[in-house]
C-alpha cells in the first residue's frame, strides 16, 4: 500500500472543524512527507519547489489542522492512517 494515500490525508483534513480549511493537494503531499520525517529541504527537493515554499505550506498545514508543531501534524496523520481517529 502507498504511504501517501490521498484518502487518508483527505480524511485527516476533514477532522478540521472549519470545512473551508481542507488541505490542498500540495499541502497533503507535504504532510505525508512530514509524517515520513523529511526536513523542509528534503521535501523541497523531492517536490521540485523551494524550501521557502515548503515553509509556507507547512505553516498553512499547521493552521488548518489546528496544531502547533510538525510533530503534532505528523501524529495527526499517523493516527488517521492507523485508524485511531
């Protein structure tokens, strides 16, 4: 099974109270990589975008998921992936 299952990422973003704050496709791709433990520089290289752009997306992800850290975002994703949420 592919670790970057779009359904799981979408399901994680639906846990957000405000339905206007669903993750974009790019944010979902970045969240999957955060959950895999990649750093911003590595995420940028894997997606062919700048590190600054990754930082921008990470900030949006944290806000949309209502979490304060990359770790919390990764844990949120892992919980959805394992069926705990």
